[in-house]
């Protein structure tokens, strides 16, 4: 039986730079604990809604990392997940998410990944309000502080806080209302509700939640970390046998196709012929994936990245390796190290060996990767420069208990 297409879509906007947070990586990819801000936000989405399309709008160039978080949060619901690149502004990012919605979607919830700890009930209240009224709906918190109007260092008057509310996300709307409002917008708004209201539509208010605060500053990040900190003491059973390290072996072979340019070991090689394959044909990355999956007992590359997964068509090494890193982590393992040998007459690896090792290691969450290369003395199909083969060995260690 084919599952029905969801009528609700959740667009998780995760394209912010996080400058005020003081981190070098985009805000959504900053860690709270062992998971990122984005992963926590997505955990809330999937806990709240059993049947919704989930679209992550990621910083351009970081789609692979966002996809890894999204798949980890989705579990067996990965078929409803997609990741798109965001734009230069929040509005451009939301538009990118709207374009990725399936045709049957009727209601859209737009959520900021920075509100990573939003409880599931908030999503449900917003969706129920949209269904009941046909309007837009947003969660709000009452303003507790006394509010003053201030100008040039002087208090100018009071503001009646009874009419004020602090807006949160997710903000929900009928699809046609939100899409039309964005198409007609000619200025930047601070949130979706303001844009929809400016287009002449009504917006309902439902109860927000203090946990749905926005992580913007280092103090906000510290607050979020304190709220999800684990219990200090956890008893350990000495009767449970400790798992032992595991080793896996992987291999991959791709022929040169003559079309396009080469991607190998996570690097772009301008002027070199491309390797054929469903993705970019990166034999080095694919051998590493097989070695890691083998060690973890999780099948092989075809199990998780086969031709029936269109999202991996033309994907590069970072997408494959980041997802594999997540899979072995979910299975209770961490990567000790990976060693891979490349057999190829071209390209010449010696000048870019360190660069390749750094790129592969970064995609695997910092795990050490070593790369060696041989030309096979001109023997075989690799020696004749007809293709590339790679052999990888991976060591997995039990994750910290």
C-alpha cells in the first residue's frame, strides 16, 4: 500500500550565519551536545508531526551536513525529507523551501532552526489553529517586562504590554496564502506573519512556550546547553560485556567516462576526466563508505546510497561520508581511523595527498584518514589509465557509554 502524500510541509530555515553566536560555522551546525542545533530542531519536528514533508533550507555548500542531521532525525521516515540551499536573506531561503514543496501540500509551517528546543505541542497548536480558522497562526509569549518607548537616551513614554506578544516559530499558513504573499512581497520582513499580514491576511495567536527561545548569542547557547545537559551520574553495569573494536574492508572501482571533470578523494581535479557512476564516481570515498558500513555491520553502499536514492545522484564525497559517519554513530560506534589506497595512473596524488586527507577527515567528523597511492607500474586497467580503484580499511571503536 502506497502511503498518502502529506498535506502539511514544515520548512526548517537553517541558513543563518551565526555571526552573533561567535562561531566559525553556520549557526544551525553548531553543537549543543553531541548533536547540532539543527538536529535538535528536527527532532522536535518529527516528534510533533507523524505525517509531514520536511524541507531543510541549509547554508549553501553545507547541504550534505544538513542532510545527515535530517536523516538521523527522520529515522524510518527519510522519504519525506529534502534539503535545499538557502539564499542571501531569510525571505529568499523561505522561498527556496516553498519551491521544494510537494503538490499535495495544503498547510505550511515555517520554523527557525535556531529555536531548537521548541516542544512538539507548539507545532500541534499552530497547525490546529490554521485548520480551525483558515488563517495564519503563530505562537506567542506574553511580554512580562515593563516596556518603554525610548529615543536618544530618554524615556518617551509607556507601552501597554497587554497588547504585546513575543512571536515565536513555527508559524503556519495555508499554502496558497503564504506562496502568494511571498510572490508579492517587495520589502524585507522580520518574520512570515508580518509578510502575510502586510498582504492583507489575518493571523491568529496561540500559546507559545518558553523553551522555544531563539539561540542567537553565546548566552542563549549556554542556556540551551544547560537545559539539555545529561544527569551527572549514570550507574554502569559491570556485568555487561564490553564491545570490542571492529574492522571493515571496502573497495570500489570506476571507469573514466570522458565527460565532465574529476572528483576524487573529496577533491575537484580540474582538467582530469570524470569517473562514471550514479554520483560523482569518487571511488576513494565509496571504498571508505563500504569499509565503515562493513565494520559496523550495516550492509554496504548500495544498501544506503543505491540508485533508488535520487538525492545522491551527482552527490560528492562529503554527503556520502557525513551520512555514513552518522549511521555508524547511531549504531553505537565511533571511527578510530581509516586507511585507503588509490590505484590509478592519473591523477597524481602526491601534491594533494594532505589536502585529500584533510577533506576526507573533515567529512568524517574529524576522524583520522590516511591516503596512499600507487600507479600499479602500468599494469591492469588502472595502469592503462582506464579508471580508478580504491581499497579502504576502517577501524571502529565502541562509542563512549
